[in-house]
C-alpha cells in the first residue's frame, strides 16, 4: 500500500515536502520526556536536571534541525514552545512565574529557533571553509570572488558566497545549496571577518 510520507534518518517528510509531521512527532517525544522529568525534577539539583534535559529533549530538538531553515513561522513556533517548556523544567518554574519570558535568554543563554538554525548553518559554512567538511558540502560554499564573471562586482570584495538561482515559490530556498550561503551572506561583515580569522 502506498504511503504519503517517508522517514529518512529519523526525519519524516510528506509527499508535499511538508515538515509538519516531523515537527509534530519531535514535539510529542519532547513533551513526553518533559512530563517524565517533571515528576523527578524536585529530587534533582539544577545541574543534573540540565544534563537530563539536554540528553533527552534538546538532543531531539537539535537533531537534523537545519532542515527547518526556510520553514514557516508556525512550524518553528512549535519547536520554540518545546524549548520554552524545557527551560521551565530546568529552572523548576511554572508557566506564569515572574521572569519566565527572559529565562531562555538570560539564564540559559539559549538562542531562539530561527537564530539557532542560522547559527547551525553558519557553523556548517565555517567547517566547509576550513576544508573540514565533505566535498559535496564544500562545493556549495563558493566565494563570489572565485567566479571569473563576478570578480568585478562589489560583492566580490566582500566575503559573500554564491547563492544559486532558485524558485521562491517552490522549496528552493530550503535546499542546502541555497540556505547555507544565504545564511552566511546575511551575517554582518564584522562577523564574517571574525569567522574567517578563525580559519
């Protein structure tokens, strides 16, 4: 019997290339573990709780999360709700306690989901530029200054990467070859310089 979805390396994709089922299954698993950890939270110190949360929940959130780049805000908001609930378990606070809204940023130093995705993509570019990534990934990180017909452009003087042409109406912006250089190019110049100094 034909199925309208496929699971590859733990990522569920439907026939319309939607990631909604994948995000829903990740959220279900995360909330299951958060409920289990909430039962034993009062018996744990903060460091032990953080270790368990990272092992059981944040590992699920971070696994293959780069595929969510370019996903709709409604999709990433579901993952953000998991992270917010996770912060409550670590800090042993309730949803309406004072200071909860700033908890992930100020106390735990976590990035929100869109920034987390951008960081992961830019870290991938950094690995590619250091030649510490497979060739098929490095081939997606080409400086515009390395292309003869673009050497006269202003972007050639920057550390911009080539973003291949793609259809915005389709899923082209979510392709690795597009999302990775686009994330890198969105960084301010001083950050690109900093990452390049580290090469």
